[in-house]
């Protein structure tokens, strides 16, 4: 392997995935256990292993792309910076009041999460802007000096500033930001008008606080990683996966760390869209089953679903308008992904009623599943799949992890099978089925609960464990076809290589459709596009822009994001946007108010993308051939135990082959159960029609 190449690293809870692509599209991969104490250790180690194996110098890398869970973990584990909040007098408790929503209406014991900023670190300042940007009360400089002195004595690491109506006039926030940076050097400062210049006081405050809370953590991690890789010879810029599915310069992420609050799952969805487009699949349900969790998303007509009604730090599997209140509001563009704690490393236990419970606790990379032999004694989903014969009994990830099947059998028998009075085999199959039912919930939350029929989509499964469970879930949901893409176990790293550089900007635009000025709309869209071009240091004609608007019916509390229709902005354009809004409202909620109800714009935005030149990936270096063998696998009480052929991906052909069959690769495993057929398509996808 020679010549310039691009490099990508994606961190998961259990494994860290590395992918490398030459200019001709040839892909090579590596997969190693993650390093929870310092995730950067595994990134550096995995990169050096891969480049050494291929005999390519780090200096030849033209680009380094990264997806990480550092921000997500900081929120979930409450390990962010010591953060303060400055706000307009009278609005100190916005973070506590929230939206008076609970995730479960009938849970009388529900306790809302503690704010990321405690009340003693929330400060009020005497000032007031009006909704039109008029100054109702000047900024009190004495108040500001008093607050800065208090912040200095409180030893805060970050400060969030959210003033009332600063989206209409940011002058007071700008003055406070300048004073903070002068008076508290080294403290991370976030101003709400720079992060979210839109209405909604709680969402704007929460998003700004999240950005400050993550700032020092994300900055230290990214700067540390860049420094370590530079020492090894990697001099190129670092691009980081955003929650929206695009990548941005590390410098931009350090300024706005909330952009990567849900970075981890986004790359896999991006890869699914790219592979789907090149393989002729435009309507896809993606399922990413890794070591810690399973993530589902939906791709319609080649477009990923994006939302800005999101919560981080929530244990809910569904992130939508109707089910909220369990986390911290983050109003930024995020791929609409439903996540549930059902990964390969999810710990299996019995609940108080004696039923099998999967997760949400995970064994992670250390100590990992019992079969790892690293001290873990709790059985996991991986242990169950190993007991069923689905996984290689000696190693995972092409030998990166040595395993012991006997340890898995002992953990299942001791903790689950013996208390239930079942055999280990029966118990393991029960664990497998319960895991499937959990992941079906995640799939339904992005399809059925969004008014979509899963039968109109293909199921593209990836992650190290996705191919093991996919066919059974597709049968349950009447999904007609399962697709397992190449390098499925490191698919998110592939998504990083395919991701486009992207920036999103928005602005408040509160106006009914009747009163909206077409010229002002056009002017604001144009201004946002110019700002994006400057931020990306490109000419506008080099970028691809996507406009959108947040719209609601007059007197509604929440809005929907509607892609802007084509054509010049005028009366016909506004009427077309209303028609599009009615249709989306009908599809999402099951009804609309049609032509008789007025609508209003709440905000408008633009996504600017620097498109990559489409080059199909070539997987010859990543799909290692293997000789066909057999092993015994159990497929439930109706089928029993079968001697099952085990092949590599390239052992399949375009002509169908009958199951049972196990496709074993370095990056992951695919199980083709009895009654199913499998073939390889022209793009090296494993295709399993589901009857």
C-alpha cells in the first residue's frame, strides 16, 4: 500500500475502530479494545498498528477524522467542568423549571435530573432586552463587576451567559463576554447568541450551559490527542464528527463543544446513507449494535432524519417531542437516532420478578464480558451469543481479543440458568431473544412512532454484533431485506471517511405566513449562507446549501423542521412551505389542520456542506478471506442445534446460499438462520431476503 491516504478513528464503549482509505478508495481497517482511562491511548495505538501493518508513514496522511464519545460520557457521568451561569435578573431558575415534562406520565417517583449548574453558581444581572431588540434596561456594570468577583472566588472553570432576548440584540451578552474573558483568563466562556440565536429561553439556556460544561473537557481531549499524534508524525488537521452527521475542524468544535454531544452514533448513519446510495437502497433503517448500546435511525429517499428537539443524558430510547423530560435539552441539529442499552457488552441479570433483564449497565472494554477473562463475572449478550455458537469460540476482532467460551458458559449458568432452572443453551437463546425485543423497540421508535411502516425499508445492520441479530428482528417487523455492509464492525470509521465538512447556522424569524416578508426571508437566508462560506473559508459556489424553516400552527407550542422548497422566495414559496408543513404534521402526528389554519415561522436556518468527490470504496484489503469450516450453533427449540458452515464474506457469491450459515470476519459476525438465504451483491454487501 502506498501513496497519500485519509485516516479515521471512531471510539466506542468497548472497541476503538480505525479505517484508512487511499485516494483510489482502497480501505484497510483495525479494531482494538477501547481504553476507558484515556480514550486517546487506544486511538494512537490502533493507528500505529494499522499504519505499521501496511507500512505507510503517518506523515503521508492527508486528513484525520475522528468520532468520539468524550462529550456524551462527560454528561452521562457528570464529569464536565465546574460551570456557572449568568442570566437576566428574574431568570435564575430557568434550568430548574424546564418544560414541566416527565418521560413517564404514570411514574409518581420520577425525579428530574439535577441541573448541570447548581443554584449557588447561577448569577443574575440587572439588564433587559425586548423581543424586538430594544434596550428596556441598560446593563448594570456594578452588577457585572460583583458577579465576576464572585466567579473568581468560586473557582469556576466555565461560564455560560444567556440573557433574555439576546437573539434579537446580543450587545449585552457581547459586553459581558468581553469582561469575563478579561477578568477570568483561562475560563471557558459561551454566549447564547453565538450558540443558538433563537427563541425558547429554556432550550437556549440549556444548550449554552451544555456547551460550557463540555468546553474544558472536550478542549483538553482534542488538543491532547492532536499533540500526541503530532509527536508520531501526523501533522494534518483534525476533523471531528458532529452530532448532525457532518464533520468540522477541531478548532470550531473547541469553540462550540455542544456540536459533538451525540457524535458517537452519527458516523454510522452517514456510512449507511453513502453505502445505500451506491447500492441502490434509498429507504433504510440503520441499526448499529456495538459493545455498549444499539442505535437505530431512518433514511428516507436517501436523506437522513435530523431533529433539534433532543435531550442528552436521558435513559429513554426514543427522542421525540412527545417523550421528553428525562435529560438536558439540546437544541442543535442532531441525527434522529434512538439509542438503547442493548449492546454486546450489556450485562444480563434477573429482575425482581425473575425475568431476564438486558442492561443498561455494560461491562465495557474493562473488565468486559465474562469470556474476555479480564475479571468480569457477569454474563453479557456477547457471552450468550458465544454460548449459542454464533461467535468464534477462541477470538474476537480477528484475534485482537482472545476469549474463553467456558467462562461464558459458567457465568450464564451461575447467574441466570441455575436460578431459572433452565439449561445454559435455553437460557442463552432466551437472552438472545430478549435482546432482540429491546432493539425492536429502538427501531419502532424511529419508524412506527414516526408514522413509517418498517416494511417499506431495508434493515442495514452493522457494528460488531448487528449481523448476529438482524434477521430475527427483520422477521418480527416484516422488513423484507437485511443488508450487512462491508467492514460492518468498523462501519462508523468508514462513515467518517465519507462524511462532508458541514456547518449549520440559524436565526430567529418569528412571523406568521401572511405577515412574512419574502424579501427579508431571502435576505436572511443569503446572510446565513455568506457567514457559512466565511466560516468554511470557501467561496459560496464551492458549497452546497440546504435551507430549512422551523414552522408551527399559530398558537402551537412547538414547531417542525421543514426543508425549504425549491424556487424563488415569494407568495408561492410561502404557500408551498405551508403545504409541506401540513403534510409533515399529518405524517408525524396523524392529523393536520389543512388550509384553514394559519402557520407561523419560528426560525430559519442553512446547512452548508463542502461536498466530497464521490469515490466508491474498495474493500479488498479489509475483507480478509478465510477457509470454510463448521461449528455447532443453536437456533431455538423449534430448530435445535445444527452443524453450521462458517465462511468469510468473500466465500459468498451472487447466487443465493441456504442457511444456516455464519459469516465470520475480522470486524464482525453475521448469522443466517435456517430458512433464510444469503448472497453477496456487486458492492460486496451481504444481502439476506427475509421471508
